C-alpha cells in the first residue's frame, strides 16, 4: 500500500447511544509514513541551497519535526522499515 494522507479516511461506528468516529490503524500508519516521506523529500530539496546558515536551519527544523512525529506516533512507526 502506498503511504497517503488521512483525508477522507474517517470511519463511523453507529450505535444506539451515538456515533463513534475513528481511523483504522493502517490508515494512521500510512499517513505517518506519507508525512515522514514528505519531510525526507523536502530535506533533499532544501539540501541544494548554497546558503549554509539556511541549510543548517532547514535540516534542524525538519529533523525536529520528524522526531516529534515519530514520538507522537511511536506505536505506528516501524523504525526497521525506515532503514
């Protein structure tokens, strides 16, 4: 399955007492993988800059965001698959 955003993936479970909205775990995993791939793509794109200061800022920012995503979604990110 190709990683993709979560847009349009909300499922609904209807009961007598109300509706429950949720995401399937594989959809969340796919979205996280997609997001991490987008960050990696943008990192590569920004690495072509000749301005060392900007490059360091971009790299640090992307690495920080990537780390926070991995921390927030630790149960759906498979570190072994990324290598």
